[in-house]
C-alpha cells in the first residue's frame, strides 16, 4: 500500500536525479502491473513531459521501430530487454534508465558515450525507486545502484537485522524514509516480517548521533555493499543465496565470474535444477545466451531450445581457480533465448523447466551411447565407485565420460574420495581437474607408483646434531619435559617474523574467537572434545623455540589443553589480548568464561 505522501515525496526527491523536463518524451514501456510504471507516469506528468504510450503489439513485437516512431528520447527498461536494442536502433533516445535487474558492465558498455545512462534500484514497497545512480563517470561505476534518493540506506547482517555491518561488508539493504510504504493489504503477518521497527543499533545511536525511536524500515531482501564513494553495489538476492548440500551459494557471484571470462556469452544466468527421476539431488546449472558467433563453444542444432555445451579447458580452469569447488556449475546449457516474464524480467521458473528437461534428455543420450570400458583392476574399481556415487549402472560410465557431465558435483566428488580402495588415492581437487574416468584411472596408476612414505619425527631437521642433547637443551631452556616432545622441524621465515612482531606489539597477528555454548551443552564434554581435536591436530600442540644449533624450531608436544576458567567475557578478552605470544609458550589459548549475565560463553 502506497500513499499520496509516498508518491509526492518520491517526485520531490527524485526529479533532480531523473532530469525529466518538458522536452522529455518518455516511452511508456513498463507494464502497468510493474511498480516502475508509477514513477514513470507521475514523474513525467509532474515535469510536464510527454508520456508516449505505444500500442501493445508494437511494444512487444516491434520495440525499436515503436520507440523511434514516437520520437521518444527517454526509455526505462530492464537490462534483459535492453539487449534487444542498440543506440543505432533507436537514434532518438538520449537517456536509458535501467531498472528491475542487476546491471552488468556489458549492458552499460553498449550504450556508454551514446546516451545518458542511469541505473535505478528500488522495490515496489518503496514507491518504487529508492536508489539512483545518475552521475557515473565510467561504465564500471554505472553498474552500481547509486545512493538513496529520498531514502536512508542501511546495510545489516542478512540473518540478524539488529546487527549493523561496517562499510564495505556485504549485507541486507534496509530502507528508511518517506518513500517506505504502509505494508501489504490485508496481510499483517507478511507486513510484520518485511517492515520492522526500531532495530537495536538505531535505538542505541552512536558517539556522533543520538538514538532514534518510532522509526520504520523496509527489509529489501537484497544483498549490497558500500563502495568507497558512498554508492551501493547490488550483489544479489538474499533468497538466491541458496544452499546446495548445506553450502551457501550466491548465484549472482557465479554469474559475474562466468560473464567476465566467457566473452562469447551475451547473458549468463545460474540456477538450480532438480532432474526428474535422478537421485543425485539438486544440480547447479549455468544457462549461456551467446552472441551469434562463438569460436570456443559448440552450438546445438537450430531446432533445440537449449542443449548442454562444453567449454574450453582454459575457461574451466579459470572457474575452478576463482570459485569455491561447490560453486562451479555442474552443467552448462546453451540457450537460444533467455525467457522473460510479461514485465520483462527473467523468468526463472521457465528457465528451470527448460534446464530440467534438457538435462534429462542428455542423460538418456549418455546412457544409450557405446562406452569405452576400463580393463585394468583399478579402472574397474573406480568405475564401480563412480556408478555408486552417481546412482547409475557402472557400465554406463565410460572412459571418456566426465564425472560432472553425468550429474556429479562437489559433494559427489567427496563421496568418491571417501569410497576409495586402499590402492586408489585421489583428492577432490584432482577429480575437478581431471573429471573423466580415463584420466582418473591414469592418475591412480601414477599415484600408486609413487606411494610416498611416512616422514619420521625429527627427519626434517638439517645438519648434524645429537637428538638427546638437543631435546635436553630445549627442555632445560623452556622448562619442559623432554619426554613429551613428539617432533621438531624448522620454522619458516614468515613464522619467525610474525612471532617477532607479536613480541614487539602485543596483540598483533592474534585472533580471538568466542563460541557461545547452548545451555544444553555440558562444559566438561565440550572441553573433552576439544582436547581430542588437539590430540589429532599437531599444529594445535605446537610451540616455537629458539635453539643455538639448529635455529628457530616448531616443537610438537604431547600435552593437553591448559584451560582457563574465569568470569567476565570482555574483561578476559582484554587481558588475554595484552598477553604476548611468547617463544616457548603455547600458540593457542583456551578459556571457559561465564559472561556477566550468567550465560556460558
């Protein structure tokens, strides 16, 4: 629900950014079911501009000619629709206002220098624009959503809006001001979830500003971050920060990486499909809409809507270097047209339908193809493992088949590693780098031939020395029991330097982590589990010592954790920060602290 006050305030605050005048001829492209039509209509009328209303069939089927015939010089469209046009197609246009979708550099570059480019952001709940970028000095800056226009913008923790984030951190955007609407008609529950009152940080204020009360803010659900110039950059939807096998995945980040390195791609969309009849779970898929000529990609038959494609090894290598393993798409589709809704936005529902259908057909073709079969014992064992993990007949996995093209993903790769036999040694990284069965078999044979042995304690120490005398010297110098020294090896130059700086500047290169224990957790059990971790992790039992004969050493001790039990969390953290990390002393300290409210921390 929007009020007259909301609309009047929007006109007052945004007119200077949009720069509509009586000479403006504004093309009325936005559907009347789309919130942007409110701003477009009322801003045009308030400025004395001409609102050019096209025939519906021209708006949909003959956009460029319709804009030109109406002599429109201002066009407000989504980036997806803008890709159907170019400056030469619409010579009358002087300003392009991008709305509704994230704006990519490629979209800006097509228009930059030819027309005035504006990037406008805002949800319908906020009348409907809230941020406007109208003064970018280069195409890169134009992709940002700008500054609040009639709104105050706040960036908070996406999982807790009572936690205000520092400048530069990615968080959820909150909007405050006269453009924030009244809520959702006859839906108080939905209104209460999206429109919040007086978050803690606003009530508390700061050293420079007093706290404020009775303020209402709208939670956009969008992830943004501040840039050094005060403009905001849109990162993605909070609800597109999906989870695959428990891993949080931001689709916008994957799209950006693909778009940056696939020069043939006109548009990239990443989403999750759930193949029908497959048991491998959700599949991360990338949909590539390419320019007419692409040398590195194999185009499908003209009759196909979409088809699985194979990208060059160079690009695939770049993706695995720049993205976490679980964020690398399992499958890539060539798609002839990106489906749009009636309002010109991306139709993700239709895209998922297309992806699911094409993936299923591709899997059927894979099953019907003749396969090159492994003949060695290791090859047959690995084929069986891949078949079990992929939940398909092992005979369907040929030597040329890629684990990921058959539906595998990062979690599946981990399962392959966990199911390995004694003479099959692979890592998840190797499966990503050499995903075909044939390459993995060759790699297993190579690894089996090398079979590195165990490095015995003290074997890495250089020079000639008497072990007993060395341990006795270290024990006497640092008041240690020589019998608990399990191993010793040289320090790196970086380790030595960092410890030296920590001694000079107490608190430098130290990190403190606080875990709040749930009331049901028994402190004794918690301590026991941590001690078990330390027993199995040598670095947690390491100290750095100085030895006259062999120089600085890392010393691994067979000792337990020395727990500190105290009261007052802030006081403990302050005192602990003042204590330097000394030579010969533990490099990890542990404490059980009761905070001032009586809750275990």
